[in-house]
């Protein structure tokens, strides 16, 4: 859920990978440095634990009626036709960049510059980015279609029920709309905007 948003202490992003039957957010330093030796040896972070902690914090915010009402009113007042077009253009540009990145990796693989295993990892990451952008684009279309008939009072009372029924992809979209970056530090702590939390030692895996 947090791939692309979570950063290692070394400054590189972390991506979800399976290790011994478990999934961890691992630093991408070894991928970006390949075939040269990696420089970062920070441990991986349990995807299950970190996703749960981050989503719990978000739901606590979304279940606050006063906060939801305040943000909804501000958002509705700020939504002009030009801003709506800008949001769509931003997603279209993101999808174009993803396609361009995919082409570069395919070319590198075809020329023998990139190994099969690295190519597969990069393609997996690309596909995840594309699906995320497409979901956000779809959700934006739905929101724009309903924006004129949104009732603030209904929104605040229905939010808790809606949150409980969200799919993984819908949760992922909300996370990416609310969070731009999560920093993880040695020792089991992470920072998300104004939030700082500790992660249980069981959530760390030595890469």
C-alpha cells in the first residue's frame, strides 16, 4: 500500500518484496546501484505491520466528524473547473511518464544491459504504479460526477461506515491522496508528516 511513498534513512525509496514467506518494504539502493555493490544495508520493514499502523492513523483522522466537515467544506469551495482539469492533466502526465519508464527498461533488457531478475522487479513496480494511477483517475472521475450533490452532514455521518467497506485499492488511493512521503529510520520508527511512531522490533528484517 505504501510502495513509492516510503523512504529509507539513506534517502532511497522502499518497495514491497517477499522474503521467506513474508513481505517487507526493502530499500531500493541495491536495485539502483546494480550491477555495482549496494551502499545501504538497512533492514526491511514488515508490510503488514507498517500498513496497519499507517491506516489506523488515517482512519482516526477520517472518523473525526469536525475534521471531516472542515476539510470537506474547504475542498468543495476550492474545486473550480480549472483545478479539476489540472488534476486530470496531472494523472495523464503521470501515466505517460510510467509508459516512458517502462519503455526504457524494456530497451535496456533487450540490449542485455539489465538482467532478467532486475527487469522483472522493475516491471512489477511499473505495473503497481500504473494500477495506482488508473485507480486514482477512476476515483477522480467518480468524485467529480458526485461533487455537486455532496451533503456535508451525510458525509460526516457516513464516513465511518464507508471506511469499513473500502477495498485495498480504495484504501491505497486514500493513502496516496493524503500522504506524500513516509520516512523510516533505524531502530524502528517512522515519520508521516506531523506523526512519528515506533514500530515493534518484530516488524524489522535484516536484509
